[in-house]
C-alpha cells in the first residue's frame, strides 16, 4: 500500500497535508475494516488504471514533444539558410 512507504509517511508528517497516496490508502484500510472488501478492490483497481493512464499520457506527450522539437529545429535551420541567401 502506498501509505506504508517510508517516504510517503515522512512527507505526510513533514507537510501535514495528505496526498493521493495517503488518501487512497486510508480509503482502502477503512473499507477493509468496515468489511467492504469489494470497495477496497475497486479503489485499488481504479488506482492502477489511473497510474496506467498517467504513464500513457507521459509517453504520448514525450513523443509529441520530440516530434514538435524536430520540426521546430528543421524550421529554424531553413530560416537560417534563407537569411544567408
């Protein structure tokens, strides 16, 4: 569980502001203590889906940025070439 990670606990104690990991962990623990295992599984499933979407978005943005940078460099080189002529 995310809240059991040492760095997450230190950050929570230092800032006294819960983040997404601490909130979802407390929801999972609460669900289990209340006997709602299906709710805990649903929270964990949704957390995994959100992580996959985050990774997908980061990869997609990285690819788009590389493509944009390549086109921008090409355009800049063409402008420099035209200025020389």
